[in-house]
């Protein structure tokens, strides 16, 4: 076998392997696309079946989000209906700019699926952190943490604890 032939064969083989690796990386991997709160059990995805010594995937198989290793999904016959069950303020802060301010409340929100769609009851409830602008003032150097809201009445008190995130 000539040197040029071997070099061409090596380049061709390396290119083919790179194309295979790029094609496999472009697949919608189940662990990346299947979300137990939003994915249908029949939504398609790919799962790795076997690994090479270097840790890369040996073979990809097409499956679904409800496949044998990922059964936490929403059956095609059910549509979740999320209802807010609680909203707890966990922090407040002032968003200032020149001549303007906004009062923020950081709230931990709990939702419940009244249709109980997911095949796993753990996913009938979900929670998230919501940053809500619940007040605003304008004027010369306004302060949205000074105790009074835009109407100056005690029933619209602004307070701030400086917390910008939820703790759960």
C-alpha cells in the first residue's frame, strides 16, 4: 500500500468518524429534551446504547420521552391544567434609576396540576421563583424602599430587605 493511499485512507476515515460524531451530537438526546412537566410520553428522542472506551456513545437508538428509562411524562390523552396554590414573598428590593424607581417582590410560587397528568405524582406540583414589579415611583431621587408608595398613603407601604432571590 503506497504512502499516499494510506494517507488518503486515514483522512477519509477520520472525516467519516467526525461526521458521525457531529451527526450524533445533533440528535435530540432524551436527557436534554424530555421534561417531566411538559413532555408528552410519545415525544421522540434519542438515547445512547453502549459506550466506547473513551466515553463517547457507541450507538444511538430512537425512543420516546416515555421510553423504558424515562417514564416521567405526560400521556398523549391528558393536558395539564396548572393552578397556582401559593405565592410567598421571600424578598423585596428597589430598582433605582435617575428620576424613577420600581419596587420588586421576589416570590416563591407553587403550581398544582389539577388534571394530575404526569405518570409520576411527584410532577403534579412544580415551583419557581418569580420577580414581580409591584410598585413604581417617579420624581426627584425617588426611593421605593422609604415606606410610602406613589400615593403617599400608609396602605401602600414599600419596604425592602435587599433579597433578590428565592430560597425555596
